[in-house]
């Protein structure tokens, strides 16, 4: 018999996406900033640090968005939450069908 791998929950998938996307944004920002610093040293103009605004807006925005989702999901899955109640009704109907 094959063992079934546990299915990733939506929360775990979102955390993986958030981590990967944050890494991409950080590497992009570091690359652009390095080019800006090289250009500024070659031309004698002050370096441009505006790519760092990308980090603040993107990464913090994603973390806040994920936090809101996690709180909503927690409330729904608690006792008395809509997901919890739906699962309880399904279990009760399965018990009635087997008897």
C-alpha cells in the first residue's frame, strides 16, 4: 500500500508563496540598488534609494494581507465558526446514514 502524503493546507501554501515572493522582491531590489550605487559612483551623482520603497510596500503589505486571512480562517474554524459547524453537520449526517 502506498502512503498518502499529507495535503498542504491553504495556509501553508500561502506562507510558501509569501516567502518565495518576498525573496524575489528582495533580490530584485538588491540588484537595482547595486546598479544604482555603481552608476552613482561612476557619475558622481547621489545614489537613488527609492527601490527600497518596494520592500516596504510589497513585503509588509503581503504580511498584513496574510495576517488578515489567518485571523479570518481561525475565527471560522473555531467552535461556533461557520466551517466548524458545517463539518459537525456533515459528521452528524454521516452517523445517521450509517445507523
